[in-house]
C-alpha cells in the first residue's frame, strides 16, 4: 500500500505534471515537422533527463513518444505533409477534408482518436503487461514472417483505381528495402558500385520525399492558380462534442478494432506504430460501409489510423518493461535511458523498483491527457497555417524536410534520396501510381527477409520442410487463415468497385 501512496504523491507533484505537459508539447511540435519524429525527439532531450529523478525523466521521454504521432497528423491534415510515418494514412483522409473546408473537424477527429487509442494502450500496459509480454514471446521468426506477409495484403485496400499499379508500387518498396548490405546474409545488393548505397535506403528520407517534397513540388506547380489555401468553414470548440459522439458512436467499430490491433502490433518486437497505422487503415476501408468516401475525406480513416498508432505506443512498452525487449526503435532509446538511471528493464523491475515503474506507467495516462488537451486546444491556432500564402509555406517545408532527411544519418546522400523520391513522386502522381504501398513495402521488407532467413535456418536444422514447419505451429495457422480471409475480402471489394464503375 505504501508503494501506491508514494506513486499517487509522485503523480500529482508539480515537477511531474510539468514534464508531462512539456513533453506532450515538444512531442506534438516535433511530430509536426517532417522527419523529426518521436524517436529523434527522445534522443534530443535525453541528456536533459540525467539530472531528473528516474521516474520523472523516463516519463518526460514517454510523453514525447506518445504525442509525436498526433503531431505528425497536424501537418499531414493541413498541408498533406505527414510529420511521421505513422501519420501517412491520416494525411490521405485528413488533407482531403481540409480541401473540403473541414480542416478543424479533421484535427479534432485526430486529437480525440489519438487520446482514446493512447489511453487504451496505456491501460493495457498497466493491467496486462505480464500476460501480453508472455504471449509476445510465442511469436517467433515464422509468426513474424507471416504477419509481415499479412501486412502486404492491405495493398489491395490502398491502391486506388489500379491493383496492378499498387502491386508495382509495393514491389518497388520491397526493392528499396533490399538495397545495401543484407543484415542476415551479409550480401551486397543493388548498390551499383556506390558506397553510399552500401548502408541501404532509410525509411524517413523516402517518406519525406514521397510526401513532403512531392506535395511541395505539386503546390509550386499549381501556385499560379491557387495563391493561397483558404479554409472556408470555421469549427469552434463547441464542435468537439458532436465529433466525440461520432467517434464513440458512428465510428466505434473502427475505434475499437484499431486500438486493439495497434496495441497487439506494438507488442510485437520490431513491428511498431507505422505497421499498425497502415494495417488499421486498410482494415477500416475494407470493413467500412462507406468505402467510396475513403480517399475523399473519410473521418473513419483518421479514427482508425490515429487510434492504432497511439495504442501501439503502450504496446511497444510492454516487452520493454516486462521482458527487457524493446518493441520499437524509440523504446530502445528509452531502454538505454532506464539503464543510465540504474534501472534494468525486465521481470524484476516492478518488484525491485515498484515505485518508479508504477509512477511511469500510471503517469503515461497523464501524458495522454496533456496530449489531448494541447492537441484540441491548439486546433484554432494550427489552422492559421491555411491562411498563409504558399510562397512562404513551400520553402519552409522544404528546409525542414531537408534537415529531417539529413538528421537521420547526418548524410547528404539521404537528402539526395529525399529529393529524388520527391521528383519520382510527382511523376507517379501524374501516372496515378500510388506511393503509399511503396512505404508499406519498405517497412515490411526487412521483416519479411530477416524472418524468412531465420525460419529457413530453423527448418534446415530440424530437417523439415518450410510448409511442414509452418503448418505444425497453431499461431501460424491462425495468421494464415486471417491472411487468406483478407485476400478474399479485398478481391471481392476490388471486383465490386470494377462492376460499379462499369455500370455507370
């Protein structure tokens, strides 16, 4: 009982409330800047936590991590430049709503959904950490391979008009993921004699190129006809309540499924919020009764994406705290921060340092609360950007984009990659080739390759075939069944769209 009293006292101390609020603000700001995601934010502020007590310092980092995803949605919704990879699907629907004069409405949907998804993830973190951590251990290389393949099945949901163009884009993303030295075999691939390509193609410069730079080039080409973007409708704070009712009413199915899916994906080491966001968006589109609205400004797509990527934050912390296995690159940084403060993540953390551990996990609920307050209260201020002339927005976004690309590895080569992808993105836009499957391919490519090699190594050691090994694992069979089901429903949806189009 004394531990919980101490935790309660810590939670309502001025210092802890201050770092929660400040962390949420920093996370939202950094998340809105292309390339400056939550992981970079955690790295930047890490030295400032050295003088804090362990619980406060770790919670400061956790607040930044949690809030960065909703920050990424702000720039994605307003100017179609997602600040983080996780917010890329949000930009598809959110920017379409902005063009319809519903920018504030889209921001409210993003903020509220992020808060609900984030709170769900933290509640699971608090009450089900031991159980979920134990389940995540059962997912070996074979299960992770099948999950990655399952993720690729959503290409059919996000391709747009042509499935073949979507498959081409996904294959291009998988090819990008193979460039450089293989982490599993050490083989050098697709470098064409370039030493810069030996390290591979990083995800963030590609995302910045295909989203931020492509969009700015498109805006520059259209500048003479547009001059500035104008938001024709003004949604005040009194509109939050009906939007909240829609989220927990009309879109409750997307909210529930996406929060659960995001949390489960977050728990799996190496998966992360980006995969959760894309999977949730694809599933929301597949199961929606308003499929024709997706891509044209569907709030359901925003609800699904934002609840999933924030729920994944709590999920990613489960294996880190319970087993000492970071679930994402950002939690790996937080793992290091715990070590710096003399804490060893793992099963003994909650018994040997219970006050610190419980202060952190319960404090994450405060982080979600501050994130919600700041993101919603700031909506009127955020939408001011829509009144700024594009002559000022374009160079500012490009500068931040180049800085974000460079900061990944402190390499000008990444800036070249981002610029090249931006130009390719404009060409693909004119050819109606979707770029979202490219990002999905880059994300899932390493998971497919590394886990395929590990699975083949295991089957070789046991002298069994790959099929025989997979079909003797119950979890693998469940994942295969889900994958086949998704392929079937995507096929039906695509066929129905073609029939509807031919009957017009």
